[in-house]
C-alpha cells in the first residue's frame, strides 16, 4: 500500500516538475519554436525506425562511426525533437563517434494518432488535462529509450562504450537508463529533475558528466550546481552562462558548444 502511494506521489511530482521546469511556454498550447537550430544536410544521417515491445514504431537519426569508436545516444527535451541535435551529431561524426538521436515517443518521427505531443497540446482544454495526458505519454519513455540504447549497442563494438546526452526533462530518462545499463558518461544540459530523480542520480556510481547551465534560469541552475558538487569523478566539468537559455536553445545559440561537447565526449570515451 505504501509503495503504491509513493508511486502515485512520484507521478504527480514528476508532472508538476515537468510543467514548471521544462521549456513549455507560458501559453502551453502555442506553436513551438526552434529558431536557434542550424540546418545540417539530411544526407549526413540515416533515418532509423524500429518496433517496440508494445508494437509502436520509434524513429531516430543514426550516424555511423568508425569501427573502433564508441557511441552516443542523444535525448532531446520536451519542446523539440531529434533535429535539434543535428549540429551536435555532425560534430560527433567528425570525431568518428557513432551517434543516435532518438525521437522520443510523441515527437518528430515517433508519432501516431494515439501518441502525439502536438495533438495533446491541441486537444487539451486546460492545464490539468495537458499534464495528465503528457504524463501518460512519458510513461513509455523508459522502455523506449532502453530499446534505443540496445539499437545503438548493436552498432558499437563490444569493447567500446556508450554515453548519453540529455536536455531538460530527458535528463531523468538518462538517469533511469544508467540504473539498468552501463553508461560511460553523461552530458546534461540544463537538467530538469525533481527531488526523487536527483536522489536516483546520487545513487548511481560516479561517472564523468559535462554539465551546462544558465545562471539566470534558477531552477535548472541550482540542480546543475547540486549534481556537479555531488559528482565525485574528477573528469566532470561544469560550464555556466549568463542568461536564461535552456537545453537546445543554449547549445545551438553558441556556435562553439557543439564542438566542445563532442571533443569532451571523444576524450572521455577514448579512455
């Protein structure tokens, strides 16, 4: 009985955290913007589709790396899709790393009539309805991301590793994945996490993490500082910037960041 109550509490808390912390606009059903993302030639990536255990078709972009190189799984935030990582994926490819940018269920190419974030926003009459439907959608993400990890794992040599890049709300999904599978390192861009999700992070073994935060986005900045200070790996780094830019707006708004992240990952994954 207590376990069930705790589970319900965590779902409600997660819902509130996503609503308050992610990059959902003040008018939650407005058109989403992605003006900061630079276009990368689509032929640089292979569109990948695969079926999950519940018979849903997931989509993503895969860029093949060198046979002796590790892989990177990229998880977008709750306001974008895999295309927001095109510039970073291109930089990862320049270092010969395998890169798989997943469209989370309900986004990009991973949509259906039943599972669509755009439809949830369009059809929700109020905030509570939106939150409820959104929580139901994200309840599939853990198993979907595990399937994406397994897909990437088949493309990477057995003696090589996998790192995970997350932004905003997908940071919790990176943590949940690391509880199940061996992850070499994280990149966490303005992570949105509730109390229980931060505790899950603190229970992981120490791995190197590249943190990115915006000083004037108070919620994610405090989380970024807290996780960095808790992390005990000497290879971890924290970069903070003035302003309130979050997740993809932050990395795509500064031209050098995609290369810096790719360079850091290449160095960490090579060891």
